[in-house]
């Protein structure tokens, strides 16, 4: 019996993102998740929080019941 596949339409970081380059980040999420690739989507710290910016996912990897995404931040919303 495999793990269920979850479809995600935004990136929820929970503060766990790792900066790889100036505007490129890597994030590991538990479970196997599908993300839209190469189209702009919302980035949020939590599901309930306001959007912190817009990113384009460049790479998705599934391994050991985890999903690794590499995304490029293309716009940042100012935080109050």
C-alpha cells in the first residue's frame, strides 16, 4: 500500500526553506506531493498566513516518502 499523493497549489514553507542561491530555495515536505512546475504560485509561511511572494518551482523530487522542491522566488510581498 503506497502513500497517498497530495496535490499542492501553493508552497507552504513553515520556515523550513533553505536558500541555495540569492532567490532559489529548497524545501522538503513529508509525503509525496504534486506541484505545478514552471508556473507562478503563491508562497506562504503557513496555510493561513498572507502570501509572502510568488515563486516558480523548477524541480520536484520524490524520495523516501518525502518531496523535495527547488523553487525560484520571482516576487516578494512586503511584510508589515
